[in-house]
C-alpha cells in the first residue's frame, strides 16, 4: 500500500511596495516613516543646540557684565582709598606748616647754619618732600592768583611778578594747602615798556 504525500500548503508572499500608475515600484511605507522620524529627531537636536547656545550666550553676557561691574567697583574703592589716604596726609602736613615757618625764620637768622637743629630741620623737610609736599612762591616768578595772595602791589603793569615773599605757599599733590603771601611788582615787559615810553618822551622834548 503506497503512502501518499500530504497536500502542501500554499506559500503566500506579501509585497508592501506600491506600484504607481506608471508601473514604477515605490518603496516600503515603513522606510518613509523612518525617514520622517530621523528628520524629526534631527530637527529636535538642532532646536536643543540652539537653545543651549542661546543660554550659553546669555550666561556669558551676564559673566562679562559682572566682571565689568566688579572691575569698576575695585577702581572706585582704590580711588576712594587713595583719596582718604591723601586727605589724611594733607591734614597732618598742614599741622606742620607752622613748624616749617619757624624753621624758615630760624634759617633766615642764621640759626640753622650748623648744629643739631639744622640736621632735624633737613630731615623734616626731606621727609615731607618725599610724602609729596611742595613749596612755592619765589621772587621773580609770575603772579598767579590761584596760588599767591598779593598783600601789596607796586607799579601799574599788566604782567605782575612776585617782588617779595612774606610767607611761602605749600601744596600737596594737586591740593593747595596754603597760598603764598607776596608783594607784587611790574614784570620785565612792563618795565621795558615804561622805559621805552620814558625815552620816547625825552626824545620828543629834545626835538622841541
């Protein structure tokens, strides 16, 4: 008795591709969906990168602003500290101006030509000069009303100079601690002009 082969089941092939009206075979629908997903993921990554870049730029600007503010604060503090130190020094030096006047009078009388007092006077003057003290008011220099206080005036010229110094003036840096008391006289230009005028008058008298 011959054994018969069982009936084979038919094989079914499913093709997900589409055929357009022109007969061309289109790709699998799943491939298009995957492409859309990749594009969406790429767009999301770009948006995230833009957000991170914007936040980084904002934080960088904040840091730069804080750095500039701190630098300005440091400069302001340093300026205020220097101004306070200079003001304190100027106050101390101002209290010593009377001592310097006494030493100047002693020097004018010849009391500081030698001896221990001369050494003390020289050391004091050197120490004050190193701190920034400057004296002004010298005979022959132009008269400056912002530095000199005229207590007498000889002549009628327009280029006055200091004729006599009655009390020295002092300044500490840009700050005037004390104006110089001076007597003012005509300058060289005024004296020359007066001399020329006088000579011209004499010549005119001689010509008559």
